[in-house]
C-alpha cells in the first residue's frame, strides 16, 4: 500500500521538528514523490548527510512502501 503525502510529512517533522516540508506527488500514484525539506538541523551537514537524515526519518520505508522520493534539502535563509 502506497504512503500518503501527509504521512511522509508527519514522519519528517517528527524527526526534524523545525522543518518546513513540501511534498509533491510526481506521478499521481502515491509511490513517486518529491520533497523539499528545510531545517536548521542541516546546518554544517553535506547534502548526502542531509538526505540521510530525511531517509532516517522515514524509518526504512524507502524502497519498500515508498518507492521513490526526490529530495531537495537546505537550511533556512536568515
């Protein structure tokens, strides 16, 4: 069963409470999403580390329940 965009957003925000999260369903099938995640927790982290933090928030659902997630991450602009 595919993941709902709200569920993805909730899981990310639970792991990164300050995050601004935008989710888009790319194919309309509930399996292919794009997410933009902005969090102060990413400060000083490489892009790979930022993505790993988001994938960690999804608790192993990537590649299974959630087939594809295109990520854009960043830190808030002051």
